[in-house]
């Protein structure tokens, strides 16, 4: 299991906005683990994280998995993103797992899950994406 690599230096501003903290990457299963601490501004009228922002967490952790699996070379360009909401996502630290299910030259299949502090599944997503070069990496 890898805890740090050159891919973690390429964190996006949106990852910082979401309170993202890289935890680990398991190269054998191509699974990235990330923690998020959503800011209060992410609250819906119900007091939980707004649904579209949950999509941001899942998108970011799946992207982290592909970035890590390719040693910082490729990012996904989503062709679709499908989400299932299982429970309301609280405004507290949550854990996300993103993994590469299959990657080819032109298409990657990704999945991600969000868990609360007790390990309860909060939401899950799948994505079909095109692996693309990291912007600015050609320089």
C-alpha cells in the first residue's frame, strides 16, 4: 500500500475546497482512500451535504484512483457518472474509496463509495471515462 507518491502533488483547487485529504493508495486493488471534511457551506436545507456536492466527492476520489494507478500520468474525462444515495451525508469527516475497475487505452471504468465514521455506506457512484493526459504534463 502506497501512502504518498508524486501524483498527490497534483491536487486540484476543487479537492482543497472539499476538504480533501489523501490517505492511501493500494496498487494491488487500484483503490484510493481519501477523507473529506465538508465545510458548513456545503449544507442543504436538511443540514446534510447537498447532493450535487456529494457527486463532487465521488468524482474526485475516482479521479484520484486513476491518477494514482497511472503514477500521475492520466486523469479521467467522464462520459457518464451514475450515483446512488443511500443515506444523508453528514457535515462531518467522511471516508471515500475510489477504484479503477478496468482501464484500457480509450476507456476506464471507475467506482467510488462514501462512508460515515461508523463505516455505513452513504453513497456510491460508477463512471465510464476517457483516460486523458494531465493538463500541463506535456510541458
